[in-house]
C-alpha cells in the first residue's frame, strides 16, 4: 500500500545514525544483503469516507484520450490535443 506515508530503509537507517542511536540495543542491524525495503507507517484516510483507506479507493477517469499516430511518440502533441479537447 505504498503511496501513503512510506519510509525506505536508507531513510530509516540515516535517521537512526544521525540521531546517534546506531549502538542502541533496539536499533536494527545493517542489512547483510544489497537490498531495500519499505515501511508503511501511516495510512491515509479520506475525511469523506473514514471506513476505507485512500489507497483502496478507485476513481474512474472523467476523460480518456486514446493515443494516435500524432500523439504516441510526441508528448507535446498529446498536451496540445488534450488542451484542445478540454478548452475548446
């Protein structure tokens, strides 16, 4: 459920070392592998619906623009087309 409030291992480790807590018995050891992990420490909730986390809400798009030969490889053309459709 990444996207709420997530900390990467490097950020957590840096905070622990900056605070001078690396020698504390509760501090996690260094990773023994070349890897990473994420810790989700807070989930975002909507004030409109407090029963479902925002990460689980699905909101359908209001407008869709299919790619064309002119817009597929040229992002500028896609923006020009979108502007012409939204602001005629």
